[in-house]
C-alpha cells in the first residue's frame, strides 16, 4: 500500500512544482521587462472581471418587481 501512495505522490509533486515554476516565471519575466513587479488588478482581465462583478452586484441589489 505504501508503494502505491509513493507512486501517486511523485506525479503530483511534479505537477505542483511545475505550477509553482510557471507562476514564478511570469513574475520574473515581467519584473525583468519592466523593472518592477506587476500591480494586482491592473491588467485587462482584472478590469473586465471587476466590471462584471460590479454589474452582478448592482443587478442583485436592485429592487425586484
């Protein structure tokens, strides 16, 4: 039973490690290109999601007829 757990943990560890590397790579590439880290909430995706969330909140906050 212990061998099965070890067999499962190795691929999961590799996947988790790759996800961490990918996130850190984006940070270092942006920092190298622009000289500073990316500000949170400052790209087109974040702005679009904030706009969407605001519309949803306003829709549910409006009085229902």
